[in-house]
């Protein structure tokens, strides 16, 4: 059995930004592109999706007219090799609503909700990629065994180009930067 028989060609050949632009929304759903290679992302749990939606709604309400918060769309980190990530929540400039692709300079904050199988990627790989892209704030949400989410917040240090730890929240997430937002994590 050959590789072509097991997986379609686009899953084992490097994809360019130009090729990706020709794909349909259906082809782009549920994948990320890292170094030009397609990574299939497994479907998230209902708890994961609810948590992402709760945070996106709270951030969107708190962001004011200059920023939008939304879930599940590509952020183009670089063109060559192609790197597209699909954060669980993205806060981006409202004026770029119709701009595609969304680029790091459009983004203020990304949130990743850690799921089984995404631990290393969300804790290490994406942290590094988002920092190198210059995204100012990164939040990582861990789903504890007892069901209470923990939110780790990070702020980009412009001197080092890396994230520095900020605060960790459980119970209630209450921050004043990048804008004031308060979320009862117990609603999950």
C-alpha cells in the first residue's frame, strides 16, 4: 500500500500560501498548517468549545468598538513556509473584520484551550510561535481533572521577544489588560 492510497496528496506534500488560498472553507476547517504541512486537528469536546465560547463572548463584550473576539479562524503567522494557526479564541482589530488572511499585526490576544493531545503544542510550540509573530497577549486554559479551568496569562516582553508569565486564575478570571474583563470560570 502506498502513501497516496492512505492519505490524499495534500496531506503529505508541502502547501504554499498560494495553494492554500484556492482551498474551500470545508478543506480548511479542522486543520492548521505548520511549516507548510497540514496538521489535522481532532474535534474538540463540548466542554472545550463551551469554554472557548464563554471567553470569546466575554472578551468581545469587554473589548469595545476597536476590537472583536471570535473563535475558530486562521491566523497567518508567516507565508514561507506557510504557518496558519487556528486559535480557540482570537481578539483582533475590528477594522480588519473583512481582511483575509488575519495576520499577527491584526491580533492583540490569542487563547488556546488545552485538550488531550494538544498539551505540548499549546504549552510550548504555539507559545513560541505566537511570541515570534509579535502577538502581545497569550492565554492558555488548562482543564483540571476536577473540571475547574485554570487560565494562565502571558504578556510579550518586547526586549526578549518571548512571553513572560503574568497571572494564573481559577474560579474567576479578572484582568485589566489588555482591557478590563471578568469571567466566572465556574459557569463551565
